[in-house]
C-alpha cells in the first residue's frame, strides 16, 4: 500500500507542477517574440510582459486540461504495465496530442496569408507541450532509481 500511495502522490505532484513548466516555457517564448518582433510598445521590458502574461494565463489552463487527461492515461498505462514510460515516448505523446492539433489549426487556415505572428502559436504549442510532457514524465512517470553502494 505505501508504494501505491507514493505513486498517487507522484501523479498529483505531476498534475500540479507539469503545467507550470509548460506555462513558464510559453511565457519565455512569447516574451522573447514580443520583445523582438512586437510593435513599438511591446519592444520594452514592461511592454513585452503584457502579451506574454496573457498567453501564459491561457497556456496554463490548456496544460492543466491536457495533463489531467493525457497524463492520467499515461500514468494508468504505466501502472498497468508496472514499468516506467520512456521519456521519448512521453514527449512524443505530448507533441502529437498537444502541439499538432494547435499547429494544424493555424497552418490549415484557408484564404489567409501566413504571417510571422501566426507562427508564434504553433511555436508556443510545441514548446509548452515538450516542457509539460517532460516535467510530467520526470515527476510522475520516471522510475525512481535506488543507488547501491559498492
């Protein structure tokens, strides 16, 4: 029973902390984009925070929803198989289920020219998906290794 309690504690910690990793990644990417390519008001330290905070706010809720659904499914699968999920698999799942749908929404727009600002959305989706998936894997899915002293 202690092993099961510990694993559920890892799941809860992963669900709470992994979305923060995706949010911070989205905040940094958006801030750098706004500071570099934004209008005159956004090309200041204070001005770049406004769009970055807005994007990070919504990214947090999207990451929480994806972590609850996809992370819980990956955790259940890993528990049933009684082995950890490889990091590559977790990141690939995060990219396919997190970044691809949001990227396709932008890239499949018909009749509208593709602009630099539009490409920010898929970039945020990719970065936030990788950060969230890696953090969730590290917290909730990676097997803990015990060291043996020789």
